[in-house]
């Protein structure tokens, strides 16, 4: 899926770089404690060590993106959610630099 196919507004990100978008399902399940997030693949190869990105979850009920926290690229090349950050809604996930 491309970001434009998500069915959610992207105007707030027009001057930023979208790192990735994942569709986790048509759920609207909210978590009291965010689930940690780690990405290990070719999408992190363009990023410099220490790069921080924002994690957004889709709120289909509200038709908006909700900031779920940040993630930082480690020395191993993995992009991991920072303390108290992560997936807070089981829906679509968007990473933005």
C-alpha cells in the first residue's frame, strides 16, 4: 500500500519524508501501554545512525493520524521505538522523518 492509498489525510506530512507505511488491519484496538516497535530492513539503509523518526498510528474512527512517539536508528541498523513510544492503536502505522 502506498501512503496515498491509506484513505487517511496526509497533508500534515507534505513537507516531510515518509519512511514507511504498514496496514496492520481494520482494527481500532487501543493499548494502555504502547507496544515496542523495531524495524530491521532495507528501509533503514538510507538513514544515518541516530536518526529519529516519528511513529504515527491511524485512527480510523477519527480519520486522523495520532502521534505514538519516536524511534531512533541504532548502531545495528534497526529502528526501534524510544522509551514510552510504540504502537498505541492496532491499525495502520506510519513512520515520518
